[in-house]
């Protein structure tokens, strides 16, 4: 579904990505792992057209994506749950969800009722403004908003960063359910042990390069990988 080859990107004169390559297959959950500042979020920004690629190839369902405007990438079927959530603070929960609603290929699988079934707490808070939500509720809303675009691929940047353990568990349960329903997902998060329980493949990013890729079994069986690339 998504193929990234030899991706490079810069912030002005400062090159940040040097060689990022990975794939996400249909119905797969793939993670980007690595310490802070290694290029994971920059990779996502480049995939979404928020930062121009310096070189390399990005293809979604075989079509080239590099150089396209962010709205065209979204219309192609990629939904983003950004770092920091970035919900609309002066809109209600329901208005946030309706604002992004779209059908892909004539199919509208994700509706308000479906989102409220996934996150009952959002239904309870549907008339509240974005500024009146807790951090966990905002993250649920950000996920719901991305799903309302009915994406073929959903990308989550820092899926559970800064959230309480109980809220994290709800987010993980949501992602596991989505995986069981064949939703393709690319996720960044630091909870490696949890991710290994349901992700198909993992990609480790180190200093702007993808330095390792493999299955959960391969990742968990090699302690040197975690010590070298993931532990602070």
C-alpha cells in the first residue's frame, strides 16, 4: 500500500533524513521506532507533504506522492493523527468529527455512530469544545477525526505520548480492533512491548536512516537492538 524508498528531507540547509526506506502492506500495522530526534516525525511530515522531500520515492497504491500538496495526499486515502493532536479547539467534539467526514471510493464506513461506538466517551462529550477535553479525550477525538476521513492508511504520530495508563490501554485496544478489521496503520510510539503484541513489522530509525526492519518476534528476541537503538 505504502512504499518509501531512499527518502531524504531537509529543514532549510540542515538535512534531517538521509535514507529512509520501508513499506506498509494492506491490512498491516507497521511501527517507526527510535529515540527522540532521530527523524520519525520528520518522516511523517514528509509523507504527508508538510515538508518537501529532497529526494527519494514515495508511492501510495502505486501512485507517486512526493511533491503533492497535503490535501491531495489526504484525498488519496491517508489519514493523520498528528503529534500534539491539533484538534480544533473552538469546535465541539461532534463538529470536529463532522468537519473531516469524507467517503473514499463511495464507501463511508466510519460515521458518527461508528466513532461513538469505538469511543463511548466522545459521545458523552459530544457537545463539549475541544478546549474542554482532557488529553486522553483529545487523542480519542484526533483518532476519530482521522477515521472520519475513511482512510485506507492511518498514520499516528506519538499515539500515547503523555497519556495516563488507563487511557493508553484504551488507545491500544482501539488500534487492535482496527487491525482486526484490516485497517492499515503506521504508528510511532515508545511503548515497544505493547506494539510488539499486535504490529506486523517494525522499522528502527537512527539519525535519519532506517537501520533495521523486522517482525515483532525478531525485535523481541534481540535485546541488543533495543539497547542500541531504543533505550535512553
